[in-house]
């Protein structure tokens, strides 16, 4: 059966957060653009392609007539350029309303005993964990928010009897989220991902992050650092929006939608896809075990009333029956055209000299 957006959040919640994200994104840009014009400090900096490292790009339509968006001339990836500095992002994530609204939704999710989407992700992680050798398995949730997903892993691990093997850690830049952690026993650290990876002496068997990499100033740097803290034979498992999805191909990032778009600065700075995940993975020393687009809400997102879009294609989807919509959803997933990616990258075991 086709899943519904309501499994993640109500439509009204999604609408309100989406609207607030745009308002906050405009406010952040205007605040720091004014500061930059009034002094010598830079708050927006040019960067190379975050996926392949190329310098050459062409300018795309600006986001909300403010934020610059670039298309790499080498690998065709889309990314925000100039990019906000870490100072701007720290201000945004700790002081702007849309992030608190999202934390409230995460807290509600944690209270639910069942959530098909989150439970599937938990099973993916624990399936990999059960295959790991050794008595202890260290799992890191990067961008852990209030720890709700780690709490879910812990609960499921207790049910299947492997909880004593697990050590659960989380890191997030949002101090408000860390303070409001859902389980006092979780090891949550307030820090930027970059700072944590520079300073930590911990090593992990599985690193999980969900909807994180699109937020980073330098995802390649973070991938290489994560590779260093993952033990050989371990894995990095993550989800992120898919730039090559049917939804993204049909709706501009400047059209409001109930779920966050691939480009949504200062939040989403990098548009990942089935094409550029292998590029950044191989550059940073990972092997690609799998790239899937599991598919959840694609048809629902395409059929929602969006006044700015005049499309016979979208209108025809709205008129279909439930059985046909479910069939289209399955086709989207099978063709890797769903709106989100789920990727498993592994760190290879070094071959011993004979």
C-alpha cells in the first residue's frame, strides 16, 4: 500500500514549516548581506563543486532572488554558491523558528510506537550491525537532533536481543535539540560535524546520517573525515533528497512544497543524486554497496495543488484512481526516480601483504 505524507507529519505542519523555512532563509540572507556590505568580513564565500571538486560552473536561477545557485560544468551537480559561512549557519540553526518547529515534529515521532519509514531505516542499520564481528558495535548518528532516532534503534535492539553489543552516540550543532534529548542515557554531543570529526578519538562501526549531507558547507571534507573514524569493514548509511527524482525534475526549487526541496538555502546547500553519490564516495575512499530510492510520497507530492504549476502531466496524476497511483509510485521507485536516496557506503578492509 502506498504510504502517505501524514505518516511523517500532517499536511498543515508540512505547509507551515515549508513557509517558515522560506521566510527564515530570506531573513538570514538579508541580515548577512547587509552586514557584508557594511564591513570587510565575508559571510558568503565561493566554493568548488562539493562533489567532484571542479571550479567551473554556470549560474542557475537564484533562490528567492537572493541565494546564488550553481551547476557544475564537469559533473552537472547543483549546489548553492556563494555558500554561507559556518557563523551564518550556526546562527540559523540555533536562532530561527523553522528549526524549532521541526524539532517538535521529531519529538512527536519519537512518541509513536510505529512509523513505517523510520522503522525501515532502523532495520537497515541493525541488519548491518548483526553481520559485524566483535562484541561491541559503535553506532554514530551524525546530525542526531534530539536523539529520537537513536532511541528507536535502542528500543528495537532490545527487542531482538543485541542491545548489549551497541554503543550509541550522536552529534548535532543544534544546542536546543541536544538540551531536549528524548533519552537521558544517550551520548549526545553539541558540536558542528566538522569540529567533532577533527577532535574525536572515537571510532565507529556504523555511521548513520539522515537528511544531513545536503546541509554541509563541504560534504567531501566530512566524507573523508568520516572515513577516518569508521573502522575497516564498517559502513556509512545515509538518506538525502534525490536531485534526479521525478518531483525535482518537474518542480523548480523556487516553487513552495510541503517537504524540503533539494536546494533550500541556508539549509539545503548541495543537491545529491544517483549520479554524484558515487563520485563523492570514491573520492573520499568508500566503496558503493548500494544506492536505492525507496520511495514514499512521490505521487502525493506531484498531485498536490500547487498554483504556480500549470502541467497536464501533474493534473493527469491527480485524476487517477488509488490503484493506478500506487502503480506509478512503484514505477518511480523501480526506475530510481523517487525523491529520496538511501545509500550504503563501506570502508574496505586493507589487503594484507602476502
